[in-house]
């Protein structure tokens, strides 16, 4: 089995100062086999790390849309910030990439995809009007907590290829529980990710899969056969992120 972490940040993100060399050392020390670098708004760190790492590096990006963040994996080009969620998904699709929903149902992080963005991406496949209306009512009820995620098993859903079933930086366990139930009901595979912004977070949370591949479809199929290794990060890691962001803002003045 291979250990993969599909949500990792480097110093190329506005809220991280982790060097590429420290990431390489930590990944090797922790016996990870593959990581995805998903910096905010850029793929430069991912491209640079891929050239120097002795393990598989997936080029990804945490994409800031008008309705919150999405993650694209297996990218060859940077996705512009400020797009509508559907437009961002289409940019990833044109690169034959994978679309992942980061930290869903997180009640704290303002970067989580909004209810409207969530709805738009879930129902972006071509559906007849009656199905769209029915799905919209059901998903809206779920997002407003009038229904639980297991009520969506009969919905026709598209848009997302992966959902973070466990994000080590989620403060509330209920956020991960809801994501898992939702993903199971909608038949979308899940992963456990560190969302590491500091090097010490790497290697504690990951997904074990039976094979590695540079082909997105084969990789996604391996994820379906994987299982999650979960360890929640100390909530104080968010303090480090805030500190890094403020320092970088100050230095840019």
C-alpha cells in the first residue's frame, strides 16, 4: 500500500513559510509515497518540488472562486482566481484534472465553499429541468440542515471527483462525519488530508491506496480502493497560519 496526502502547502502559499527542501526531508522521513502540492493561487511550488523530489508530486492548486475554495489536481496550467465555481471546475476538466472539495461542512473557515457554490458544482451536469428543481430543493434542505446528507442517495450529482472525508485541520469532528456521510450517499470517493501549512503536520494524516499512477483516472480508481489514516492536528496550527500570513503581508509593504 502507498501513502498519499493530497492537500499540502509550501512557502508559495500566502499563509505558509515551509521550504521545499524541508518538505522533501519530512516526506522521506515519514515514508509518504506521494503528495499533492495545493498552494493558494499558484502551481509554481508544485512544479519546482516535482523537479527535485524523489517521490511522486501531483501538481495541484487551491483555487479561490467567487464562492469559496476548490482544489484542482493533475494540473498543467494555473487556474485563475476569482472565477465562478463552475468556471473553475471547467478549467480543471480541460486539463483532464481531478476536482476535489476541500474541508466541506467546515463551520469556521471562511474559505470553505458557500452553499450556492456547493449547489452549482454538484448540479453542473446536464440535467432536465424537473430533476434540477428536485435536486436543488433537496440539496438546499441539506445545506440548511433540515435534512441529513444520507437523504441525497437518489440525487443525480456531478462536479466533484473527490471529497475530503477527513481534513486534519478541521476543528470539529462533525465536519468530517458529515462529509463522509455525504460522500458515501453521493458515491464520491473520499481522502484523508493533512492540509499541512507547517512541516510538522506532514505524515500524520494520509490515504493508503493500492497503486500509484500519473494517470488521473487510474489514480482516482486507486483512491476508491483506499482507506483513511486520520490524526487531527492541534488547533494551534491555525495560529501559525495566521502568523505566517501577517508576516508575509508586512514584508510585502
